[in-house]
């Protein structure tokens, strides 16, 4: 089974954060905070009008991560939920927040036609988020975002 979007975010965060000198006592909080903020931004965006199109545009590479509202939301969530409690200083906070567009940019192209219907649609997003192929995705619970999308769209999850 392919990696889920959460797994991809975690690996991108770990890879990108290696270039920033994060104090040891804050490292796990920062890495988890970045991951949760980015995933949370995708989750919140999926529930908004036009959100699926925004995710589709970002994950197919049609929208640059730096200019995406998903990136802005992730940065805001990270600053408000994590950085304001750590007192790392504005320079380090800026470096850490600057990782978000890089991480999201690293996810560009992850969304492809997974179900073979010739286009990238909601089903492809769900399959990608669940981390499997069409058959595997239909068998699994679908993870947080898949469950949320299923509930929003009237599915039974």
C-alpha cells in the first residue's frame, strides 16, 4: 500500500526540518506541530466551499504552495498553536514557518488519477489521502480526512 498523505507530510517535515537548528527540548513539539498544522489545514480546507478544488490544485501542482491559502492557514495554525507557546525567538520562528510552503510544495504532484476514470476528482483525493489504490481505499476506514469528507458528503464512516 502506498503511503498516506499524513505519512508523506511527516517525511517531508522531517526532511525539511533537518536544515534548521531546532533546540532539542522543542524538536518533537515542532515536528509534530508542523505535521499537525499542515494536515489540519488540508482537513479544514476540505470542509470549506471550494476547498476540494483548492486541495486538488495544490496537490496536482497547479497552484504554487507559496501562494496557496492552504499554506497560509497552516502557517497561522502553526504560529498560533505551537510557536507562541515555545518562545523560540522571531528568527527561528520565521525559519520554521518558512518550512511550510516547502513541505507542501514537496507534496505537489502526489495527487493523480487513482481510480482510472481519466480525471482527478474527489475519489482520487480520498484514495490519495487514504494511502492506497482504489481497491485498498474502499476496504479501509480512510483516516481522519477521508472520514470527515465521507461525513460531509453523506457517506457512512
